[in-house]
C-alpha cells in the first residue's frame, strides 16, 4: 500500500514498505527512505520492554507531525524518537523512565532531557507530574532480580512498597530528588523484608541509576523507619541495624495509624499497641 508521503529523492508519492526490513522504498526511483523505519534505530523501544503497538503508532504520528513526515538524518534522530516515546507515555500517565530511554537510544539523560524539552515546547504540551508509585509498580514487575519470585510474594511486596513510597512522599524524601533511586531503595528493602535475595548493585543497574544515590536513599528510608519506631513500646531498642527485624510491626503500626479515625490520640495509640502486641 502506497503512502501519502513523498520520496526523499524524487519527491513522488510512491512509497511502499519493504517486506524484509520494514523500510519504505520508492517504487518510482527505487531509493530506500533513510530513517523511515525508526523502530530499528532505537534499540527495541517498541519491543517487550518498551511500547505497545498502539503507543508505537502514537510515537510515529508525533514524529511525523514534528518533522512534517520528512524524518531526518544523523545521530540526533534516535534521540528525537526516544524523546517522542517518552512524551507519549507521560501524556498517558504511563511511566517510561528517562534513564531507560537514554540507555536504549545510546545517549546520556541530559541530551535526551534537552530533546524532550524541545518536543514539549514545540507541541505546547503540559506533561503530568512524574508518578513514582506507578514507577515502583512497573519496576517490581520488570526487574530481573524479581523474575523468579512467586506471585504471592510479589503481591505482598507491592502492597508494602506502595505504602512505603507514599510514606516517603509524605516525609518529603522524594521532594526535589530523582525518583528512581527512591524506587530502587524501596525495592531492595521490601525484597530483604520478604527474604528475597536481592542486591542493591543489581537493582541500580537494572533501573539505570547511580548506585551511590540508591544507597543514600536506602539509608534515609531506614532512618525514617527507626524514627517512626521510637513511639512504640519497644522503640528505644530499634536501630538502623535491626530495623528489618522490626519492620513488619512498624509498617503495620503506620498502616493502622493512617486508618485510625479516633480523635483521641492516646486512646487510638493504646488500641494500636494492643493490636501490634497480639
């Protein structure tokens, strides 16, 4: 089937897809259209670890709209397509981490970030805020470190992790910081909490984030949980070194506290303490 686009060489509108490569070929002059099959140039962003078929189509439409269907040449083009993919997903409130996209297209996050800004400004888009909770859910389902974990354990880790992420947001641990190291810290913590053999080094690599930053966020998470534990009857004995052992009770306390509707704080705490000590 011919398209309405013109050949880059002879300008005739006689382009058809090649059955083997997927690139568009002009039936008039025989020239293969450079960078037409953009999917082949960005490391599988439309594959299992990337976009669905419908989202891939949206990316193509955005690319065509911005370039007036003429595409482009040079190392910038895969970066441009990656930026369009990121924008399409963000507009639909779906997470495609910028570090993952930059790794796929072979550029640093700053170059990709600049290209994303140009796409957003050109189209006059307003992107929704980054959803760190959605990113955590996506990460725990996609990280190879959790590939062999049973469905029941993953479900439990999801519940614990989502609650902890919400707590970190409330505690302003995520404010003004890169979100993915926070996700990595929570992933490692809930993994350890459920006896899953997981390493911070592996998670950092799988999420394409700096290991040192992940370790700082992990330390902050432990310190926050220790602070919360101080109000419990045995809280004075809780430290960063033994917080994992006490974490189930601490998390349960936080969950119960968040649901408590009683205005009498003393009565509410006494009731929670009884529940925790059963």
